[in-house]
């Protein structure tokens, strides 16, 4: 469904992503793991067109999307949950969710989706009228995921959903991520928390200094001695 | 809109309308100077609401807003004065002025699209000054703006055969020029208030809010941030252009001096002090900040004489001192503005808690 070929990202002279190639199949959850500075977020930003790639192509459902405007990405069906959550702090929770459906006009369906998201995250329903900026980090992450789902995407890009969160919150959020994936959502998950990411996904790619160094089934990556040594602290 | 229909709101609106109609006659008792002060207060309401679109709604800190006011004023001055011998009617000039200001807004806005906060403020400040300096120097080789001398003998507003300068007697009631302009300005101000209210609750208004809050997230939900930002600049600038046109006609004279950086800062102060993004707050800020310095001009001198028996401090400098102190106090005790929007108020309250 998503095909990334030879993607190259550089900031000035610094090569952040060196010509990587990977793909995500329909209905699959794929994890892209790696240490800080490996180029994971740059990859995601390039796919979602927040930054320009130096080279390479990205195809989504057979269509080239590596040159389109960033606000068109969501029209193609790709929803990004940005790093550091990126909720609209001075809008309420409900307004944030409504903003996720900015491009949609089917009011009744939007209301249904909102209820669905409140079903995933009952905490958001309790706080529907609260300003997003006053939520805890975990709640903001829930909101960011909820907002992305409000666009009814074909694919979800998650940038470090566990970052800076209490373990209990991480558990809750990943529960929902797994449920959404089990319902058939194609997902690309970027994580530093390699164990969690590999446990939730079907396949994984390991990134190191801008290159993909390992790839395989998540279960086998979890048992790979190199992965265990480098990312699982063994 | 339903809120407007309940009896309490209807009563409030009726009360405000009566007050608005009575105001210029009450002010005239203190002399026509007071009516002119009122005129300027409404003109500033208009300007502040225009800037509120850019600063309050879209969150783009614009320190060169006065440039668009200048463009509108010069458009009127050049197209309705003996300077070029052109005397076009208001129906032609006002849209041209608004259109030119709109184009200026887009031109000045487009290079700044990637800038935010302080950087945007500095660039727009520069643009504002460039426009003023242009007006100041565009008297050679071809005399377009008549340079620092400015343009004089500008036509007043004429609608049909009705002239807005000089006295007119209507139904046995004598209206002075400033009083007539007052009603024109109030009509324009009501129009801009309605446009502001409609914008705030529209899709565009929500897109502006999103950009103000988080630009990357705004892109991620599918907002064309470039166009929406340019739209904010263009709309704000158009309002500035209209205000400028009326200003030129009302004064009968324009010169680059009227469009200094200080004016931009004053208008921004009106928006911030009143309550950024909150329409009633911005109106309050504009009225207070335009009337207060004038009221102090007339009040400070006599007050000193009454208190100390003589003039201790030059009233002109004292009034700015008092004015400055008032600004500092407001920012200290009302950091969200005098009349902030309920959300902003709640946000500050939640932060404290």
C-alpha cells in the first residue's frame, strides 16, 4: 500500500536518511525502530511532506505522493500523528476532534466517528469541553490519535506515541493502537521503545544512522541477538 | 444567532443603538473636537478589527499593519484630489483602495509565509516602514505622492448628492461634518463587526485557529496553510485600505507622517489590550486607547491646576506618561486583555490552578 523507494533526506549537508527502501502492505502494522537520531522521524516527515526529501519516491496505493502539497496528504488517506503530539492547545478536546474532520462534510458520519473515538478513549469524552493544552501528556497523545482517526484515513502514521509518557498511559494507548490495527487499519509505527513496537506489529525495520540495517517479522526481530543487544538492553 | 433573539439581548441591542445615535450629539456639546475624537475612535475600531483577523484569529504578529491603511489613504487621495485632477466617486475609489491594499497584503504576506513570531514581526515592521518611506520619496522623478508635503484638498465622501463635509440640515436638525462622518463610520464598523463574527465561526475561522495553534498539525488535518495565511493578510489589509480611504476623505489631507510605526504599534496595542481574538474586547481596546489619550490631553492640564495651583509637568508629556502607566497596569493585572474571550480566560485560570 505504501512503497518507499530510495528515500533520501538531508538537512543542509547532514544526511538524515540515506536512500532507504521499505513498504507497508494493506492492513498491516509495520514498526520502524531505531535509536535517537537514526532518521525515523525524518522519514515520517518526508512521507507526510512536512519536509522535502532530497531524493527517492513515495507511492501510496500506486500513486506517487512524494511531490504533492503537505495538506493533500490527508486527502489521499494518510493521517499523521505528529511527534510531540501536536494538538491544538487552545481548542477544546471536542474542537480538536472536529478539526480532524476538517475535510469531511458528512455531519452524521462525523458524529458517529467521534463517538467511536470516545469509545476508544473514554477519558477524552470526560474532558470533551476542556482545552487540549491542559490535558496530561498521555491524554494529548490520545487526542492526537483520535484527531487523526477523525479523517477516516486508509493509513495511520504514528510518530513515537510512547514518547515521554507514564508506562500506564503507554499501555492504554498501545491497547487502542492494537485495536485500531486489528480492525484493519494500515499503520506505520515509529518507536524508540523497540520491544513495545515489535510486540504490536507484524513486521519491523531497524534504522541506524539513516539506513535500514535489519528487517523481518517482528517476532523474529524480537529474538534477534543484535536487536536484543542494541535495543532491548540485553 | 439565536442568542440575539431573546428579549434581554434585544433590549441590549436597542440600548446600544440608542446610545450610538445619541453619542455624537452629546459629544457635540463639548465641541466638535469631541465628535472628531469619536470619529477616530470608530475608525480605530475598524482598523483594530481588521488587524484582529491577522493577529487575533490567525496568530500572525503583524507590526506593519499601518502600511495598508496608508495604501488605502493614498489611493483615495490620488484618485479624488486636485493633485492629479482626478475626482472619482466613492463607489470607484473605496473598492480600488481596498483592492490595492489587499494586493499589498498578499505581496507583503507571501515572502513571510515561513516566518513566525518575532521574525514575522520584524519583517512586517520593515515592510510597514518601506511603504511609509515610499510615500515620502515618491515625489521624484515623477511626482506621485507629493512627498513629505502630502496631498491636500482631498474630496470628502459624497454619496449621491450628499456631501459628508460641512453642515447639513436634515428634518430641522443641523448635522456637522464630523457628525455625518460618525454615522458613516458606525455603519462601516457594524459591517466589519458582522464580517468578523461570521468569519470567526466559519470554516476559514477554524482553519485560522488551527494555524495559530500548531502549523504542522494544521497541515496534517488538510489545511492549505499558505492560502489560508495569505487570506488572513489579504482580508486584514482590505479593511485597512477601506479605513485609510475614509481617513483621507475625512481629513482632506494625507502625508506620510500619519503612517508611522507608532500607529501600527497603537493598533496592535488596541488588539492585545482589549483581548486578542475576542471581538468585543478588541472594540473596547480600540475605543479606550483612542479616546483615553485625547481625554487626558484635555483632562491632565486642568487637573494639575486644580490640585497644585500651577502646571508642574507639561500636559503633553504627562498624558503619555499616564497612558503608558495605564498600559503597564492592564498588562500586569489583566494579562489576557481587558475583555478576553472566554476560552482565553479559562486557559489562564486553568494555568494558575
